[in-house]
C-alpha cells in the first residue's frame, strides 16, 4: 500500500498532460480521494476480517485492489481513474488490518515484536521506493503501467498468504448477525467531515471539523446499542491498547508534518527543489528501515516500554538538535533526521505489538483497523497544525521563525508520546489476554 501511495505521485504530471486535466483537480481526484477512502474504511475493513476470517478478508482485499489496478490501467478519463484509485484504497483498507491481525493471531506473543518490526520496515521501504520505482516505470512504459505494476506484487503476496496456513483459528461458524453498515456509514461521515476540515482553511474548514466531531455523537450512541458494532469502545478501556494507539498517532503527527514542513522551509532558505529535499529525507527513511526490525527484536527481549521510550527520546533528541543547531546548510539536518527516523522506528513497532497483543483475539481485525485509523488521523492532524503556523512569506527570518514554531509543536507531540510509552508493558508483563 505505501508503494502504491507514493508511486502515483510521480505520474501525476504525465497524466495531467495526456488527459488534459488541471494538476490541482487531478491531485484531488487521485490522491485526496485515495487518502480519504483509506481512512474511512480502515475500521470497517478490520471488522470484516473478524467476521470472515483474516485470510479470507486478506484475499478479498487483494482481489478488490487488483480490480482497481486493472481498471486504472485501462482507464482513459479522470473519473475512471478516480474510481480505480477508490477501489484500490478500499482493497488496501481491508488488506492492511487483515495482515496486522494475522500477525496478532498466528504468532506467539514473544515473537510479535520482531514481526511488527519487519512489517514496519517493509512499509517504510515501500514508501521510500515508491517515487523511484514509479518514475522508472513511467519513463519506460508510460503512466498506465504504474497501475498494472500492482498486479504481480498482489499475486506474489496472495501466494505467500497461504504459506504455513494452519486453519486452527478459522471462525468456528458463520456469523449470522448483520454487518454494522449504519455504524460504518456514520463513522465514514464523521471522519470525512473532520478530514476535509483539517485539510482546509478558514471558517468553512472549522465548521466542517465541528460538524464532524458532533457527528460522532450519533455514531457512538448507535455503536453502544448494536449487537455487533464496527467499533467496540471497550477496547479503549484497555490502557495498553489505548497507549499504543496514541504513541502511533503522536509519532505520525510529527513524521508527516515534518515531511511537509521541511521541503517548504528548505525551498525558501536554500532554493532546494523537491529532488534534493527527497535525497535529504532518505537519511530519515533509511534509519527507519534499518531500525524497525531491530526495534521489534529488542521489544521481544526487553519489553515494549523501554524500547518505545528509547525511541521517543531519540526522536525528541532529533527535534531538539534541529531547534538548537543553526540551519546554515541542508547537511546540518542529517544527524537530526537519522535520530528522528531511528526513534520513530524504535517507538512504532513495540507500540503496535503491545496494543495488538492487548486486544482480544476475536477483536484483532477491529484493533488493527483502529490502530491504522489513528495513524492516519495523527498524520492529517500534523499537516493541519502546520497550516496554523506557516505562511507563504519568503522572508528568511519569518521562514526560520515558522520552522522553529513547527518544531516546537512536534516536540510537544513527541513528549506526549513519551508519556504514553510509560503505559506499555515491560519485560515479564507482556499482555496476552487470549493467546
């Protein structure tokens, strides 16, 4: 999914020229629609896995994703391409929580840390390679090929999904209660309003956020009454689950906001283009890819709490270094970015492993969907916060002041994340309510 998300970005200029579509409209149709669909459907997608069985849900998601990829390959208009992207996002919203739930249900608790570490490393590597792979595919075969490129990857993952199948955890009997469609719709409306509000500006955006928050009231009321809710709020009574989700959300708030903030700042101070900024951000992404598997193994050995806390401290150190060190050259950011990337990886894998282990087995898909939703919400909240402190003023002093203001917000987020890590289990107190 991260490969698919970032790969399409480099194809947008070619699609815009060939289909005579305005770049801004195309971004909304192909990028914003994909992001919004992904956020809205994560929790229903996870719940679907709890009802069907996670392997079946995974296969279903892969099928939907492949259908969207084929449609995108043959599409000759923006509406068809947008439909393809929505289909792909819907498939991904089933695939990701199902895969995470399988790690929870198929592995013993003492091996989940390294599994979620490897999972995080693959996701980070895919996101980093997306623009490179996408650029090469577009150059050699044309932009439709970036859609078709998903099909062999999906075929390979579908085959691997059946390696070592035990079948011992398949649902004992078919679920007869109706799927919570109304709850899913109410959740989708609320999240859509909040996301659109956070991405916008002015009074209209603020009104959308308020309406979105208010819309959660009927959603919560319905979920407490329905027999098989799409979200069971009793999950949040488990402090380890809640703390793990908050660590992921707060870390992603800083990560995504920084990815948007740094290009803006470096362009105005050093006239750096997107490619040069991308090369600089590789240091952070490489640190994440290398550290994530190590974080999982360390969490299995020493417990989630000390490793996630160490990760938060590393991230805090990276941001503090950015604050105190003069921004004389782009290279002065490299050490900070490595500290930040390593810290994010050290915190994320233990937090996800602990939160998933704290959820009952029969709610694994729902827990994975909620965790993914919190990850997205954290990222969008970070980008929205940037809108409050950054302007288009090119004055160097103003740009630096806004850069420091953004960093202080990231610092607050990471300190809060550090506080949440203290609620995660230490060695000898691994949470496994229903192994």
